[in-house]
C-alpha cells in the first residue's frame, strides 16, 4: 500500500489521529479531537486531514475503535458514533478494536515507553497480554505467527469480579445489596469502578464515602481512599494473573488504560505484583516468571495501528 497512511485511536471522549509518511515510520502530526464536537467518524477524519495534515489524501488507514467492530462496521461503546469505514472514502481501510491495536503495539514499545512492575525482562517471541482500566476494562492478547504477530481480541473485562479476600467478598456483597445484582471485573477495575469500589468499601466500613470519582480517590490522602487504592491494585493483580494464565502470556503482561498512570508510583512492589504471582497458588512459579509492565507511551494504539498496516500491507487485502 502506498503512503501516507492514516492511523487513529477512537475513544468515547477523544479521537487521536496521526499520519505515517515513510516506511517503518512512527505516526506524525498527531492531533487529538473531541468526539462530542463532531457528527461522526467521517466528519472527524475530514477535520483532522484539513486542519492538521495539510489536506493530504491517505492511501490506507487503520482505525482502532473503543467498541465492537465487525469487518467494516463499528459502534463506539461510550459515544454515538457508528457506521462503516467505507464511508471514509479511503482506498484501503481496516478497523481494529482498541485493545487489538494496543496489543499489536507491544513488540514496538521499549525504554521509556514502559515501567517495569516486577518479574524478569519480557520475553520477545512469546505470547503477550495487555489489559487496561479506563472507562471500561479492556483485555487483549498477542501471539507470534510466521511473519509477525496476531492480535487476540476479547471481552475479558466482563468476567466475574476477582474477589479473593474476605474484605473483597464483603465489598461485592455490599454492592449487590446496594443495587448491583451482578458485579463483574469492569464494575470494580475501571475508572468508574474505582469510585464504585470506594463506595463499596465505605459500606463495609460503615462510613460515608470520601470521594465520588476515580480522580478524587487517587488524589486523596484520606485513609479510606488509600485503602481503596490498595484493594484496587490487589484485585487488578489477581485479574492480571488470571489473564496471564488464560492466554499463556509468558511473554509478559502489560498494563494500559487511562487510570493507572496516576498510580505509577504505587503499583510496583506492592499489592499488585504480590496478588499477580499468587493468582493461582499452584502455579506461582509460572506467574513469578512472567514480566509485568506499565505502558506510559503517549499514543501506543497509534503505534499499534501503524505496525498493523506495515505488517499486512504486502499480503492482505483490506476492507
């Protein structure tokens, strides 16, 4: 496929765009547009190309969507955009789920893109997993195949909440009694989930919640907020360990999403890694040999979209 390529990471709040203008190049001219200020994906693409890319006409595109995709069709989970990528008028375009794109980025992240969170250095050519608390809880995998990598999309964030300790089970019971009949992992391990977890802990402790949002919880030095974060990180570690076992992710487990960068200095060496390694006590040696890393790269999904186009450009006919 001829250059330039358009790459995008489309979420419920922000739409991030970039251009790849040279072989094996990283996205350039990156811009972030507010989803609510555009009528749909085609309108946002046109605005980006006109205002930030000099009116260039891309020859191909890869767009990572925070929601379900079905060949050329997409629907954002947390915004009203829906339709077909064919409406963009780009000769060759492909859609990925946002965590597929994040998974594909993993072999291309190194150095300052990652913060080690425990375990040995990641293994290069073994299966990998990525998960991330944001508006929801995304999960994806990556497996090596001849000539590159294949992403494994999924909806792992909707498995049952990974409650293990008596306190965690009490929190789940309190939230169910408070009107949430089924508590899945995303209900607790996400931005809204962190606030919900705080409310559940307050119910168990018999006190009033101190904070109402994830940002307030993570910024507060109140003992209830500090305990909420510790419970959150422990449960996240158990969930990540389960993902590692399910996908056989001996090549490393990577954490992304919008919540964890605020907690970067509180993840390593604490409850997260301890619970990760004991997520299945019988397989503790297996899990202790799996690296865990926090993704701190600014636009990893754009890197993944560019890497996917580079991988398939010579031998796959895109939509």
